[in-house]
C-alpha cells in the first residue's frame, strides 16, 4: 500500500504539469541556418498553434556538424516539452549512418511528435540528355557507364542518396558530384557539368517552365499539382524510387506522453487548415500530420532504407 501511494504521489505532479502545459514559451530548435525551408514551413503554421496553446514559439536556428549541434542540444534538454526539434530527413535517417562515430540515435534519444510536411524529389535532366522518361534514362545510363554525372546540394542530402540509389539500380553508372547548396547544383546542371539531379520542385520550377530543364518523374505516389504533366516514379514503373524530403517535430526522450499528444493534436489541426495547406504548398511542400507512432514507424523504415544505400555504396563522411 505504501509503495502504491508513493507511486501515485509521484505521478500526480507529472500529470498536473502535463495538464497545465504550456506555462511559458516553447523553444523550437532548427538545426539549419536562419531562413531555412524548415523555418519557413514552421512559421506558416505556428500562429494558429500559438493561439490554441496560449504561448508563443521561439525559433532557434542552430546549424553545424550536419545538424548534430542542434539535435544534440535538444537531446540534452529537459524532457519537459519546452525544447523541441524540427529537422529534415538527413538528421533522422541519413546522418547516423554516414559518420563512423556519432553521438545520437534518433529513435532512442527523441520522442517523435509528428511528421509535419514533405516535398517529393524529382528526376531532373538538362536538355542535352536524350531521355524523355525515367525508363529511357535508366537505359541510357546502363548503356553508357561513367558518361553521366548527377549533382546534389551536399554529401548526405536526400538528393545525394536518392541519386546513389538510382545509380545502384542502373548498374552504378552515374558519378556523384556534390555542391555547396541547391543554387550551385542547378547552375552546374544548366551548364552540363552534371547531366541530372534529384531536387525538390522549389529550386527548379522556374527553369522547368522556361524549358531549360526537363523533369522525367516526380518521385512520389501522386503527381504534383504544380506540374501535373510529369508522371510519378510509380507510373513509370519504378516504385522503389519513391523518395521525399520530410520534416519531423520531436521532443527529448521521456517527455510526457500527455505533452506529446497535446502538441500532436494542435499541429494536426493546424496542418488540416486550408490556409496552412495552401501556404505550405506555395513553399513546394505537402502537409502531412502523422501521429507519433506512425512518425516513429516511418523514421524507422526510412532509416533502414537509407542505411542500405549507404552501406551498399560504402558512403561515409570522415569527422
């Protein structure tokens, strides 16, 4: 009986705390430079959530070490719901496999709250490439090993590993050329320094509309409204090439389930708003709103997929 009463007494403050949450502003750490896509997406939905919670969010950009600086800071924070992480694919599913040593495991050290948005990647080629669809590109690569290069905005990015998987699928005939960001990658693509890339729509839609670049496929299960004539990888017969860049909101491990569920409920409601959907779409993304459990399962699946690509290609980054 004494032990039971002690357990109840220990639980009551936690339950009361969770019920009163939040009682102060919530810091959201983004492990990218200020002005990133992550920040833009978050600021679209945050006013609606702040109104429901009665507290404001404080966005804190902490770039560096391929996202590890900001991620580690969240992991080391108190699991009280007042420090959250909003990070893209690389932090959760790629970086842990690229370094010989790293100091965190996403699903061990973090509590997923929700996958809030995603942006499908596209297979893009310059106009000098004769392929008019994804199958033709695969055939050309197989017939001309070493002739084609693909660019990425950096080693370890989803665009890099998606290109690596494409190359592996097509007989390892494509050479990866990393750049420091999307803009120099697109410049290289336009000048034929590289022949293909796997970016999101935002960085290439202008060049596509101008006829300077050609999209062969949207690497998703559904077509994008902005480019309705571009078929999906599934339609092209390559469902294994479905790939998106996605953003997940999480909290330090051992954060109260009541807090996690409260945050998830508010973010899901905001993501369902027509205005938020429209504005996120204008940023080249799609709102999602997965539950904590579904988000964890998704991260686990994506992490395993990227690990296979990394291991098969022996892709590593020295620290």
